[in-house]
């Protein structure tokens, strides 16, 4: 497994070690999990009804059209 060297504030390192110990893991494992999480491609999500409605509104016209609808709706 390749190694990675990081420069981190000493206080952060100590807090991370205590946090990891309380959870029965290592700082290395926590960093690996974090990097894996932020580096992986986003998973497709199911559209919720609200999201589909918003996409439909924005898809039929531009931003100005959407703004006019909102103005009419909230008068």
C-alpha cells in the first residue's frame, strides 16, 4: 500500500488520535475513508417529486420565465 505524508497541526493530530481511539480505529483509516468519500464519483440519486417539479419549471423556460412565475405566484 502506498504511503502518504501530510503536514497537520499538532493539536489537530492529538484530537484526531483521541477521536479515532474512542471509535476503535486509526487516524490513517479515518483519513483513507474520508479521501475515498470525497474522491469517488457522485452516485446517481432518485429524483424526488419536488426535484422533478423544479426541473420541469426550469426546463420550459429560462431564469427570467421562472422569476415571472414566482412573482405572479407570490403577489
